[in-house]
């Protein structure tokens, strides 16, 4: 199927709704190994992005929607997740450049570009107890599934599964990036809040890809 900015308006609204529902839980996770604001930061960023994208002419090019989301997210968030997701949405915009609608393959390219953007902006590798532990395996799983000829919904189901497994795995890791890196072994037994919010976003995108 083909995705338009009108579809992306629904997607950003869905992401914002799911993050809002988990905001307290994300703050609690961040309270254990960070400064406790992750749910508030993600909620503010996602609400701002959904609102800004929602106000666009639904006929405008998807690249513009992603760029508008990036700017809104960055302006709304003071925490480290701000520039990380702003970069993700900017890279999504670049991946969608010059297209009036996005095909399934375009949408997968957008998803992969988001993961790469987060990884490059944060200079984090998998295994460092960050949101990259959800995003990297999710993007890889989606692209692998596509290579095996799977349709888009199945690619995103694979991505969601990989993100959940990656997030779970952060529980056994020490942190090499971000605030939690100062706490040494004390973070073991706690999952990373950024990986947990990444699962929510990826799951919301997977839900969106079913339609
Ligand atoms: P802050 O720590 O500034 O309060 P948030 O609470 O919004 O920011 O986000 C914390 C999350 O950001 C962490 O759980 C981790 O997943 C992610 N994070 C921190 N630093 C990096 C980095 N360099 N690369 C990727 N993700 C990071
Ligand atoms: Mg925090
Ligand atoms: Mg903070």
C-alpha cells in the first residue's frame, strides 16, 4: 500500500497516544537508573510532533511531515532523547525525499533510516544499554524479513519482536552511554527506559503497518 501524510498523521497520533499511556511507567524506569524524566520527555516530544504533523495539509509530501515532526520534537524536549528522536525523524524525512507517497519499501527505508540516525547521533552500539538495543535489532529484523519476501505487516511484526527482545536484554547490561553509565553495576536488573519507549514507538508503527 501507499502511505501519504494523511496516514502519517494517524501514525504520529497513535505513537503519541501509546507513549502517553506509558509515560508514568517510563518515568519510573528512568527513576531507577536515570533522572526520572524519560516518560515526560517522550510524552512532550510525541505530543508536539503529533500536533505539528496533524496541523499540516494532509496532501503535503511525507518528507515535510517527518521534518516538521523532527523540529517539534526537538523544541519540546530538553532531555537526551530530544536530539536522538529529532535526528531519527530528520533521517526519515531524508529517506522520504522527493516522494508524494511512500510504498512499503519506502516505509521500510524510512524505518531503517530512523534506527541509523539514532545510532549515529548517540554514537551508541548495541550492548551499551540504550534505545539502540531496541532500534538496531528491530531495523535489522524488518529488513531481513523483507529480504525473505515477507509483506510489510510481517516485517514490522518481526521488528516489534526483535525490539522487545532487545529491550529485555538491556536488563542484564551495564550502561556505556547516558546517565546510567555513571552507576556501574547498580543498573543491572533494570531495563533501559529509552529501550522501553523505543518498543512502544516501534509497536505503534507495527500497528500502523497492519492497515
Ligand atoms: P536524560 O538522560 O537526558 O534525562 P532521557 O531520560 O529522555 O534523557 O533519555 C534517557 C535514554 O536516552 C536512555 O535510557 C537511553 O536509552 C538513551 N540514551 C542516552 N544516551 C544515549 C546515546 N548516546 N545513544 C543512544 N541512546 C542514548
Ligand atoms: Mg532522563
Ligand atoms: Mg533529564
